[in-house]
């Protein structure tokens, strides 16, 4: 029998990639393709779901070719994905009725305000663990049904399906509307993605009919909610024909799993398009009193669901992309570090990237981005440093909230180190400043791209490729550690200035949502 591997499909905000892992959790091959960012209006962010599926097929073939493997070498496939991004499509033709509405999109603010008029932004928090916000998928479904001609009638007739991009990819992998397939695609999501819709009851792990009714979302549109690690179906047709799809985790939960944060009190921070810190809180959901989200962390087969507190930051890596694409200050993302290193500090400049409002712990949709503290002394090097520091300052805000929630619980203690992953952790300048502004060690694992690895682990566990979570913990290894070097007085001075900068972004939107 051929040596076996596990493939992960990582459908992210800016790209889709396929990664193949061996039993030690090492990367065997990877292929990656970016997709278009569609920005029809200020605050609107869309993706072409058909392009995403085409890119998925492309990277699957590319990864297999790079490793000189075929589907016979794969024990299973796992999926991880940008969460909250919403696709609605025709169950018969497979055609989306609208571009995918991305998690960063703010067009649903009027729907959110309408729902919040009766009960405030915490109206559904006891049910779903989330505040009313444009971030989540439920209001995005409602917007499509209210604004795409004929969509509501088709949905109520049972002709339309909804899914976040994990469900869209799974449905297509397992046949979709392809007449060559043995059956129609599998319409399933996992608990982690379902927990980001505002429509799932965190305790029962089922769709809540009352919330769905308030949003005007027919239950017939919604995928079946399953665990994060089980066989959902097999790939038909295509080059993965017959390979089981056996794991689904939203990208941040996948990174938490890939970082082996498997015990209560363990936390990770992912530096990607946005920043997302998750703290494992065990098998009971914990309501935050400090602006964090309560979310499903993972569920392995029939085992109890593990929950997490999450701090979600909308813009971090995408700010670097914006500086590259919109301003032209750099030509490639890594150049931001080189430019930042031309100066010793930020020169008094602070960049608050509230492009989609402020997420955790503020939840202020009225905020917009601001570059403040400018003098004639400030140059492009200072701006580059302010861009990097923005990610670290926002992480400090989330960690402070997380520590406040944890220390308010019996036996809770503040975090003493932070595990990090994602594309930005290769940036030494950022990682050192992150340790400095947090005052705790920052630790990067040997395999920094733990999002795809977490999805691979979930799939491999379901088919017995890995025997249990002990093997996952054994695979984790420290790659690099950054220790704080800044004195406390300077740390707190910089952070105080940051918090002042944040106040300058508030109350900007005034009826022009």
C-alpha cells in the first residue's frame, strides 16, 4: 500500500491553497492561488464563489503534482475556511445568486440596527454567544434575501442553499450539481462555522428557529450541523474521486487545534487578514463580560464540544495589503518590515485600521480608519512601523479583555505566553514589538501555518490516521520565542497613546452606512 498523507484545503480570505501533511505534521507540498477582492462600494467586500471553487480544484491538482502523488496516497481531506463569508446558491444548478458577502463587509448595518431596536446588540447573545454585528453570516443571508430579486421566493420554495465557504467547497467536492456525480453534493457544516452565523444555539448545537425567523431565514436553506471530525462524504468526481472528506474547522478554530491548544487556559493568536485570538475554555461556554465572543472551538466526533473565548480583529495583514495595493508604498508584503526598519520608532504616528469599524473588544461599527499624530517629521518608514504596530496594539486590547474574563473565573490566571501563527509571524520586527507591548513571551511553532494543519488533524483523526490528540500534542514543537525587552513605563506610554488614537476613529459614520 502506498504511503499515506492527509490533504487540507484552506479556503482563506485572500487565497485558496491545498497543503499535504505527513504523519509528523510536516508539510509535504503546497499550492496556492489568490482570488479577486471585489469592492463595489465603500464598506462592501465580495468574492466570486465560482472563482473560489475553480481555484480549489486548481490547487488540489497543483499540490498533488508538486508531491508527485495521487488520490490513492490520501487518507482523507480536511477543510478550513474564512468564517462568516456567506454564499447562497441554487441547489439544482449550483449557481450562486450573488457574489459571496465577505466577513469584513458592513452593508448589513441597517439590518443589525433593525434587530437591535428590540433588545439591543446583546439580543441573541445568550443563545449564540455573539453580539449583533455585521461580522456574522446571519444578517448577510438576510441581506441577500431582501435585496436579490426573486431570492426570497426561491428560498421559501426550498430552491436555495446557504453555506459559509466550507459548506460551498464540501458541496462541490462531493458532487454539487454535477450530473456525472453519483448523488448531489453533501450540504453540511461543522459546529465551529455554525457558531459564527448567529443562528446556532451554542448549547444544543442546533439551528434556533426563533432567531432564524427574526432574520427571515428559512431553515430549509441551512446545512446540517455536524462535528468537526467525521466522514461527511466522498469526493465525486475529479482527481480526488473516492477520497473521504473528514474534517471541517473554521480557520481560527483550526489554528487553535493545529497549535495543540487542547486544554482549558491555552490560547493562540493568528496573524492573517485579520487577527484572531482564541482561548480554550473547556466544555462549558463562557460568556464574556469584556467584549469577546463565545464560540465553539471544536468537536471531535461524538465527544463533548469544546468552547472558546475569541477576540476578533478585522484588519491586520489586510492593512499591509492595503498599503501595498492602494498606496503603493511597497511592492510586496515583506517589504513593510524593511521599510519599518529604516526608523527607530513610529515617530509619534498611530494607524487605527477601522476599515470595517472596530471589532473586539469595542464593537463599534461607526468607527473608520485614522492615521493620527502626524508631524512634518513623520516619513514613510514611520508609517510602515505604525502599520505593524497597529496589529500589536489591537492584540494587546484583546489580551487585556481575555485576562479580565479569565481572572474573573474561579482558578483563572492571566496568560503567561502567547502561541502565534499565520503569515505575519515571519515578521521579526512585529513579533518583537508584540512581545514588548504585551509584556509576555510570544512563541511561534515549527510549523507556522497551523490553520491548514488543524484541518488536516481533524480529518486524519476521523479516519484513524492519527490515533488521538496525544499525537497532535507530541507533533507541536517550538520554533522561535520572543521575550519582552521594553521597560514597563515605555510600554504603557505607547499603549496610552494608542488608546487615545482609537478615540479619534469613533462616531465617524453618520447615516452614510
